[in-house]
């Protein structure tokens, strides 16, 4: 299968704090990979390194087999313009939505298409509407984000990322800021995307989503990948004490027998 | 750029600027004390439940906030004596203009401070049998004034800069003395640069201090 | 008892009107140049490139801590010696108040930009926007809305400060008043009328700004000071 994203020997530190200590992983086309780990394990930082919201301290990121940035004497350097165009090919959805409050839902979804991809307004609008339909919000196109529920906001944010026609989608704890009753609609949308064959890398605490939707689960601890495998296997039979403790901490989720 | 800077005449005549600086500091002290204390009284009146107090205070604030200080100084210098027969020298005109203006601005600062205190504080004062004045003095004002301290300091900085306006009616302060130096030695560039530097050197630490004060108070609140 | 006599004032009222017009002209020009310049200073101060940030901070602080009258004298009397320009009261006034107000506008811009949630930058970045695009399309439109009250307050301060140009003989309302007071020997009436004119002008602007601020508060927008 075609590798969309590959990461080699990735390190990230903030000042003296080493958050990621040598990560190697890949995401194949059409695959949904879930990153699990307790807070501080580095899973969000890893996700943010994939589209260079954070620039890695060391290591390499490949998109479709092409190295991002350029290497001279073992040091990576990145041009801002290269990173911008990279980000158009990698969609990202945040915990706190980050919708643009001064724009309508439709304008939010059109913005990147027009400003960055230079699509015509007509094309951007029809694409925006199509993506809003896809997440079930076709009727909210003219609303402002402030008038939407948290779940609706997050679905708009998903549509905004999808409208750029990305090769892969990153989800950074997208249900953590939602009221419990709104989590379901967002997870449903994500599952639908996975079923449609979207390539996804997901940081979440929703073990149910990991169990039912993910093709692969990675468990991060202390900045390294501690365990990796198919969810049905790894969630039921964790090899390490750290992962067992982590799963016990999420006792709300009962694994099917 | 053919000009060669020559600060020798400035340094030779340093006492001319020194006299000016003393004049600046003196008028600053007088106006800032009058302005900030008068402002407190007017601010309290402005907030008072009695209209007999709050309306005149409001009128005062509006008049002096909405006219330029220079107009006020000139008015007190040229018009006020005709109206009242009182002899007004440059110092008095400048003091009246600047301190009345400062009263109006600081009154609004004090009022905002008093208004920012949660109603529960008034009720707590009332509940232990305090009168309005007692609550205000013992409970509300100490907290309110602490909160608006950065705003008051900023006002103080404005007053210090405003003191240069006294030169317009020929009160002897720094800028006025610099005018004198510039005329005498034909070196306006050095004279005015010196004044700008003097003000910057005096006020810059104060401004930085205000930032620190703001941060400290934010933490404590 | 003083006898008020306004006849002299009103027979030459057009002099004062010309002054009023010039006052508004200087204010408008200072805003025209000062606001964009303030944005440039603010962005420079926020820059990660330290020499630029430091220089901008120094210029801003310098013009905020020195008295505007000193700045005006400097530009009027000193600058022509330093560079070979023919300085007129008009140019000196526009230059001084543009730069002076830009230092204050810079801090308003900076406050506005910094008040915008970090997530907005991230949201823009994630769809591939450059720093410039994020700033223009996402951050500034939101920041400017929050800045409006502080911006109007500063503009009113600017209007009041323009009275200083009378000291370098630019024919603003204050200067025309001095002129008329000397001509008519009626300083009481002239200065009282002029004080009233300033009051009405500034009061109207203040009330407008209060109205706008209330509107913004109703629409749920937070503002920065």
C-alpha cells in the first residue's frame, strides 16, 4: 500500500523539555491510525509535527515519499512557503475548532480555497457547500459560528479542512472540548470519513472510536511509541504495564468480549 | 547630513536647563497633587447617589475633558482675569489649566475603579452596620484605588509631559529654557534634542515601572 | 461687572471657521499617515527579528514619553538644520502628529492583535495561510473591531493635541483665536467662544465614540484598551 505520511527518528524539545524522543511511524493510504497516550505523552506534539505546526528538532517527515524540507550536513531546514503548501495537503482539526468568528460558515470553508489555493469564488462556493452537505450542515452555510453548537462547529471545522482536498487529515482531540451529548455526532462524521477511505491520523481519548474505526493504534508514553498494533488486539491484550494502567484509567469504555 | 552635532554650548549652559527642569518638576508636583486629589473628590461626587452631587461633577468632568488643555491655560491667562479681576501669572494659569484637566480625567478613573468593585462589598459593609461614607472609605476605596493605580500613574506621566504647555504662557520650565538657549546660541537642534532626551530619561523608567506595577496588580487580583 | 460683547467676535467669525477647518485638516492628515504607520510599528514590535522589534519598541516608547510640544519644536526648528528641507508650520505639524499618534496607535494595534486567541493563527496556518495572509484575512479584521473604542479615544486626544501647532504659527483654531483676541482686544469673548467651539466639537466626537462602544458591547464584542 502507498505510504502517505512517514516519520523517521523524530525528536521535539521545548527548551530543556524533550517531548518526543525518536519516533518512527507511517500512515498508509486509506488507513485510520489512532494515537493513544496519557496527557504529556507527546501525542499532540507528534500530530502537530506532521504538518509542521511545530517544527521538529530532529528527524524527517515524508509526504508521499518526498522529504519535507532540505538536509544539509544532517541539519534540516524548512522554507515557510514550502510548509504553507504542505499544509494545504494535510488537513487539521483542533480541539477548540479555531473557526473564524468574523466569517459565516460558508466563508470559513471557502477562505483557504480562495486565499491559498486561488480557486474562483464559484468553484470554492460549490466545493464548500458540498463539504458542508457531507458533514450534514448544508443548511447552516449562512450562519455565523457563534450561533452553532460545539458539535456543529467541529463539523464545520472538518468541512473547512476537507475543502482543501487534503491527502491526509489530522484530528487533535477534536471531541475533548465538547459536551458529552455532542461527542457522538462528531465521531459519526469521522467514522463516515474513514469508511469513505480518507487517510486519517487521530489523537483521541475515545477508546470506542479507536476500537471500532482504527486500522492501527499507537500507544505513546514518555515521548516514544510503546506499543503498536490492531485495535482489537492491542486494546484487549496490552503488553506493557503503562498501557494497561492507561486503559484501566478509561474504564468508562467496556470492550466487547 | 552636513550638520555636526555640538552639545558643548548645552553643557556650558547646563544651569539654564537645570533651572528649567526645577520649574518643570515644581509645576508637575503642584498640578499632579491638586489634580489627583481633586479628582478623587469629584470622582466620588460623580458616583454619589445624590443628583445634587453627581450632576455638577459630571458637568465639570465633561467640560474639562472635552476641551484642550492649551485652550484652558490660555483662557485662564487672558480671559479669566478680565472676568474676575484676579491677577493671573503664567504659573497660576498653567496650574489651573493642567490641574483642572487632570481632575476631570482622574475623576473618571476613580469612578471606574469604584464601579469595578462588586456590589457584595457594599452589602458586606452595610451588613456590619457601616454608613455609606464608612463603607466607601474603609471598604471600597482602598481596593478601588489599588486597582486604578496603573491608570493614575499613566495620568501622572501625561501631566509631566503636559507641563511643557506652561512654556506657551512663558512660565520658566525646561522647554521654555530650551527656547532661550536655542535663540541665544543658534543651536535649536541640540537644545530641543536635549529636552527630548531629558524627558525620555525621566519618564522611560516610570513607564517601565507602570508595566511592572500592572503585572504585579494583575497577579494579586 | 464685566460687560460681554460678542459683536467683535462674530463679525470676524469666518477667521475662526478657517481655523476650525485647519484644525480638522491637521487631525485628518495625522490620522491618515499615523494609523498605517502605527500598524507598521506594531508589526515590527511584534516581529521575532529582535533588532527590528527593539528599534520599533524604542521609537514607540520615545514618542510616547516625550512631550508633543517638544517634538513639534524639534521637527520645526531642528530638523531643517539636520536635513535640507524647507520646513513650514503645516509640514512640521503633520509630521509631528503623524509620528506621535502612530506611536500610540502602534500600542493599540499591538494590544488588539495580541488579544486575538492563538487558535486563530493556528486555524489559518493549518489551511496553508502564510503569516501575511493570516494577518490580513483572519487576525486584523477581528483585532480592528476590538480596537475601535481605544482608536476613537486616541483620535480625540489627537484632535486636542493639535492646538499645539498654534505655537509654530500654523493657522489652526487656537492660533486664529490668539490672532483675533489681539485684533479685537476682546480676549474674554474670543477665548470663551473658542473654548466652546472646541468643547462642542470634542463632545460630539466623544458621544459618538460612546455610542459606538455601546453598540460593540451589545454585539458581544470585547474591546481592548
